[in-house]
C-alpha cells in the first residue's frame, strides 16, 4: 500500500507544527506501512517521527526489511533511544543493520547494548552475508528431550513473547546442543498432552549448514514446503533457524541478481534499493562487463577488415550486417536465458546436455527457416538482386541455428565444469554470435556471389 | 536432493523383477524426493511405482507442485485408484491438476469423486489461473464468534487432520460467511483458554480478493510477513486462503516470466518444466518477438542505404558498425533491465521519472567517456587515422548516453501510460538503439571526416 499523499502531508504538517500526536496519526497502521511512509520522508523527519512512537512500535518498524536508511536514521536518534530500539529488534534484522553501519556508529551504539546481545551481534557478524548463518534468527524455542507435550506447550507460553517465530521448536541434547528432532506448533497442538516429546518429534528434520549459501537454503525450503529450517554448526549444534519470510526476501534478492547478471550488470553490492546506490558504484558495476564485451566486440572489426575487398566490391553487403548479427544475437539471448533459468530451477541437468542441444538446434533451424523466408522476400522488396537475397536468407538460417546451439551449449558446459551459469550474460552470447555470424555471412556471400 | 543413481537403478530393477517392495525401497523419503525420482522415470514406470505405494503416501506425492506429468500419470493408473488419489489431494493442487487434464480424462475421472469434491473442483476451475482464487486452498479452519480459545483449540484438534494448514484460522459471521477476524495458532496457544475469540482475534486482517492477481497477493504476503492470507469474494465471504508456500511458487514462476520476457521470450504457457514444452510451442513463443525485432532491425538497412555514398568513400567506417551498435545495445540492455526490475520491486515510481533519467544519463555519459577513451586508443592501434578514431570515440560517448537515456525513459513511459514495463524486452531497446546509433555514427562521421 502506498502511503496516501494526504497522510504524508498531515505528518509533515504535524512535524512543523506541534510534534505531538504522531502516534495517533499513524494509528494502528501495519509496521510495514509505517516503514513505507518513513521511506518517503527525509532522514531527520523520519527520526523525528520515530521519537514520537512508543519503543515497541518503533522496534516493529525497524524490523521491516523494506525500511531503507535504517542505520542513518538510528544515528539521528538520541543514543539511549537508538540502543533501546537496537536491543528490541529481531536478531537477524539487527545484524543486518549493524553490518550497514559506519565504524563510528558501531563504536557508539554497540557498547550500549546488554553484554549478551552484543556478543550475539558480534558472533553473527562473522557469518558471510549470503549464508544461512547470515540470515538466520537465533531466538528459537529450545526444548528438552525429557519434556512431555504439555510441558513444551507451557514452556512456549512462558518464553514465546521473546521469540520471533514459534512455529518451529527444536529438541536439543541438553549438554552438546545437538539437534535431536523438530516439532511444529501444529504437532504439539494435535498431540496428547502427556506424550513424551521424543515420541512426537520428527527425528530427521531437514537442516541447513551455517555456511550454506542462502539460495540453496531457499530452494530447500521451497521444495519441502517448510516454514523454518534449523541451522547447524559443523559440530551438529543448533545455532539458529531460517524462517520462511527470510526465504521470500532471499528469493526476491536472488531473482534480482539473476536478472541483472543476464543483462551484464555485476549485481554484488547493488542489493540496495535503486536510489541508494551511488552513481560511481553503478558505473563500476556496469563498466566491467561493457569493457569485456567491447574488447570481444572488436573482433567484429578484425573480421570485417579481413573482408575489406568484398565489402568494397559489394557495398550493399554492409546494409545487412546489423540485421543479421542482431537477429542472431536475439535468438541467442532467448536461448541462453531459457537454459540458464532452467538450469537454476534444476529442470535441466548436465546429463541432459545432448537432449537440450538437439532441442535447441531444431528450434533454431525452424526459427531460421521462418525468418529466412521472410528475409528473402524483404531483401527482394528492398531491391536486392536474387543472389544477394539468397545470401541473406541462407545466412539467417545458419546464424539462427548456430546462435541457439551456442546459447545452449555454453551454459551447459559452464555447469559441467563447475562454473555457475548465471555469471554468463545474454550480451556475452550476443557478442560471441556477432563475430562468428560475420564470418558465416561473408563465407556464404563469397560462395554465392563468387567474390 | 537429486535421486541417487543407484536408487533409480534399484527401482527400475524392481519394476522389471517382481513389482513388490517398492514401498520399502523409497522407505521414508520425503514426498518431494519421491516426486523427483518419479520425474526421472517413464510415465508407465512412474504409474507402476505409484500403484505400489499406500494411498495416503501417493496423495502426498501428487500434492508436490514439482511433480511433472501428473495428469498423464493419473491416466495410467486404475480409474478407482486415480479417483482415490484425486479425492485425497489438497484442493489447490487438485484444481491445478484437473486444469491440465484432457477433456476425455476429466469426463472419466470427475464423476468418480464425491459430489462435494466435484462441485468444489468445478467452482475453483472458474477462477483465472493466475488469480488468488486460482491458487487458494479451500480447507481452512472456520471458527464461530461465540467460541472461547479453549473451544477453538478443541475444534482444531478435531478437524485439523483434514486441513492443509492450520496456522491461520478465520472467525466467520455464522450466516453470511463474512470475515470477522483472523487468529494464528500462535495467538491461540498464547491466550488464556477461557477468553472469547472475539477478544483475541485480529479484527482487520490483510485480505486478498478472489480475482486479485497472484503476483499482487505474493507481494502483499512478502511485505507483511504473512503465513496465510484469507481470500474474499465480492460479498465479503471467505472462500479460501493462500498459504506462504503457494506464494513461494508464485515468486519463482513470476521470476521466470520476468527473466524470459526480458530476453524477448513470450512466457505464457511456458510455465511447465523445460522438457515438457513441445518444440512447436517454444518456436511460437520465440518467433513473435524475433519477427518484430527483425522488422524493426530492417531500419538499420534503410539507414545504411541512406549513407551508401559515405560507406563507399570510406569502407573503414563499416568496420566499426557492429562494435558501436553492440556497445550501445549492451549499455541500453543494462539500463532497461535495472529500471524494469526496480519498477517491479516498487523502488522506483513514475513520479521519480526525472530523477531516474538524470541518474541514468549521467551514468551513461561517465561510461561513454571511459569506453570512448579506450576506443580511441584501440582504433589508433588498429591503424585508423586520427579523424576516424575521433569519430569512433565521440560516437561511443553519444551512443552510451543516448542508450541509457532511452533504456530508462521507455519503461518509465510504459508504466506511466499503464503498460506493464515487463513486456518490454532488452532486445527491443537494443534494436531501437541499433538504428538510431547508426544515424548518430554517420552524422558525426560526416561532420568530422567532411564527407
């Protein structure tokens, strides 16, 4: 929901006016909507609104991953209030926030936290950003194997106010902290109160390793329809759990990464909202691919210089260059995108390589024949003589078949040799097809036009 | 988890051998893994394995959205068994399956369902495929406003075995079926047993309309961190609810659509796994964009014919054509992809248009200056004389600025005029930049080289 304009105006009015009653204006809006609203104010205005809210409400707002500039806003709050908010936040969001803070603020704010919360932040900051450990929550419900279902429910009632999610509870070995089994709240509610937990729990729940990539955790949870997955350290002890709403954020983030990579934009560090990335960073993330492609594309010049004689003899040959390599590039981009996505969703595996190649080649030939027929007519209409029109039409057929084959072969080879195919971009295939497409074009031209 | 090869071989051995003991081989594998395994067998083999499993287990396997060829496999089962499986499935998966069945099978199987289940399938089939109604589950827990928390928990214990998810329970007005409030299982477990539900329930839960687009429902649930959202008909009555695992499937599906569209592949009807789409369908979904782009690309020929004299005078001008339009196309593709994704994630809104344009233009100029300097050196090294090298370098600067501007302007204009920007593809921008880039190139060449 977009914050309605008048509400924004009312808030800005209040800010200039009396600074009171903000709590009443934002009423009982969901915290995600308050975050939306704050995103449209300046940092100082947002900080002012936050000082008007009760602490638990401010904490809820700060817990929204959609809220931008959290670190900057926190800096603008009175230090004591900032510490209170930081203290109240969910562990995973707090770590995310601390990681985006400047060194100075970190040194100012962290000492104000309780020793326990501070130690936890420092421990969690050690996990890589995109790992299960980096997105997990540490506040899960720990159950003892000696408990009965009734004890567990009583325990949950006592502690759950502090826990982000109680839909997954874990039974741990008392001394080692190793995972014995998992129980959902549903399992507990459905079971008889005096059954021992060890009879009700699931003994081999699906787990994630602390250093496992977040995308792999997300795929696991999507596949097995899990609401939460426990995160284990190397020694088998449970250090936290990843919830389904973290996974949704991961899926959106990874989707963005895949989309940007396919267009040849290096996504690393661009995971912030559009306007939060400084222009120089955007330039840096785009220029590397552009330079690489530029260098690769200079080979087209080498090819053309090689055929300088033919070009000088039949200038009309050059008219079709952008059309031919453009079509080849488009057909290649379609294929490489389809294959990379199918590989990511595990619809295709390396061992299916030959089948994929056969499918894409026949798709390419079919598409080439259709477009070739069209191009033949178009070239004649344009006043090209018959041999030139034939050259163009035949080149289209060959280029389309060639580009779909290359577009399917390269991502599969990448996967085969352990390179993540999503690092390949569609422009890379396009560029590759440009240079080779020219060789195809001039070879066919030389044959047909007897140059 | 990939089904280990030896397990597959053991199953195929059993199938040829004695047809018994399959249940023991697949042991207590998660249903999602059994589905994976079946996906690697032939339809007849998969059907055979399914006849070996107990009905509740077979139902769990059929409830996996990852299982492919469900309709075809069902056709190969004895009709009575097929009906039993269909009857046991979750309502949302059942509808999905029935919608993918042939008319003949539908007429054979539907009459075998209980009248109630049949009526439900027929009713759900009326909701569009990509709407909240099309992905919802109908088996939610209905609570009465006169109940107390203890009654509700007792009611849940009695009925929950049939319900797909009990994490969201809805309090309905007894006669009209209108939504009065929602309760999570957590709310119920945490509340005192003798409090009336009307005191504990949330009165204004976030809801979805039955005809609402599935992507909008998914975004809502992601934003508000919901595990379930009730789906309302126009009269305010609750007809079902969408769960978080449906939303994850939607996010993956919509991610695929966005990615394919950006590469110029029309995704409609291609939402099945890679190998399940017949080649002719793939050709149809790709050719429309290719033809459109082909026609657009023919303008490059028109432009080149217009500059025939210049090309004949300086053949070397043609050497740089693919390089220049390729670079412009790549820079444009980067921008259009970034902007389309940011619009989809609502990081950019139409009213930010000018700011976006200013950012992208300055990014384009910066990138153009860097690449232009590089191109100048490269052209000189290649033996081009100074004026030609200058022409190439200046063209790079202008083309990069131009393509990033066009690449940001067009999606924003699309959004402004109510056209979904994701229907724009990166190749569309590339093609547009190709023809206009040539005009820029030859205009600069005419000025500098005095042609």
